[in-house]
């Protein structure tokens, strides 16, 4: 099973991908592949050592952020093997999603999900029409179909139930226009009491350090 996670820059898709990999531990052997070539920070490779201590096997593109389309190590094909759960942290625009098209044949033979993180606070996805245009561009570039939506409106300490519900309303509108279901509402665990009645609740425990943090 391969789960590719994409979302526009600043949507929180890397944090979601990391937490998703952690929550799938114990079911099967879990890999997290960092294919993010778009964002200048918030890359899952920054948590590689920590994730490996927690039992997640991390695959990092060769050449890091210095090349437009990364040279991917052969270990990436491990994600398509039976009895493996592979999570892909994919670049947040159609250029980044193009990496997935390299593995079109493998995806045709492997059960997969392509999850699109929608953040109502990002200008590129803050209306249903813009979010639909974004995910269709991802589909065209990746040669895959988006199979589920993720609502993530995390705003550090300013996040509250109102922000979560704003994103939920947007994702429901996108689902109505596309038929793509909402799969997860990503919420910082500290907000559990405010959000416990929200459907498809997904509690996140690990967040990336911000650029201005040591």
C-alpha cells in the first residue's frame, strides 16, 4: 500500500505525512519517502534520525534540494512491495508531483492513495474553486487520481475549533464539486477536547521546527 501526500506550500502536508507514517506503525513495515523538491524548509528529511528511532524507515532523494527533479535511490521501489506501507511526502505543486509520474507502472500494480491536503488559510486553496483547480493540476502532473482530501488549518497556537470548522466547510465544498471524499481532519492533539466531535478526526503529535527556531 502506497500513500502519497501532497498539498500546496504551507499546507502542513509534511507534518501530516510524518504523523500518518507514525500512526501506521505496528500494522506492517513502514517507510517514509521524502520526495519534496518544492519547499525550502519543512521537509521530512529533517526528522530522519528521530523517525528512524521511532521505527520508521526514511528514504531521502539523492542530491537534496539542489536539483529541480531529484535522483531517487533504488530503495524507493521498496514502497511498492507487498506487506509494506509506504508514505510519500511529495512536492507541493504540479512540478513536485511530477515525480510520481516516474512510477506510473508501479502505481498501476499497487493499491495506492493520493491524499491532497487542503488548507483554508493558504491563498492558493482558500476557495473551493481554487482548491479544485489545484488538485486537478496535481492529477495531471502525477498521472494519478486524488483519492481523498485532508483538512489542515493548523495556525500554531492560534488554531481553534473555528479554524478547523472553516477548513471542514471548505473541504466539504470541494468534495461536493469533485466526488473526492474527506478522509482526515488533521488536528493538534492539544485541541482534542475542542475537536473530538469533528468527523474523521486525525490527531497529530509531531510538528516541524519553524525556520526561526533553533
